[in-house]
C-alpha cells in the first residue's frame, strides 16, 4: 500500500497556506475551530493544528469547509508548487 505525501514529508499541501491565511486574517487556531463549529463542522483546534503542521491528510470536503469559513477561494488554500511523491509501504 502506498501513501501520497508532499516531497517535504507533509500529509497535505494546504497546511502552510492555511497558516498564512489565518495569520493574515488575525485568527487563532481556536477561533478558526470555533468558526468551523458555528458553521456546523465538528472540529477542534487540534484539527487545525494538525493540518497546519502537515500531520493530517485533508479531505476535499474539509478544504471546501475551510474555504467557506475563511471566505477565500478553494485554490487559495492549495499550494500547488509543493511536489508530491509516492512512497511505498
């Protein structure tokens, strides 16, 4: 079985952009998690932290939810300059 990862070892290509956007909007991880909860998504600040640290894979549904809550385009969250590698397990 293989896992897709970014070349930098992260499990997603949106975490760094999420951090940047969150800082630009002056929103803490807890505040973003609360915004997600108000919008009906069951997450906590650990969810945000793990995405930003590249520890967590992110689904397309989660990306759409984050883009809506942050009022940004979906493509703003994706850093498509990060190379993706395939590693075999």
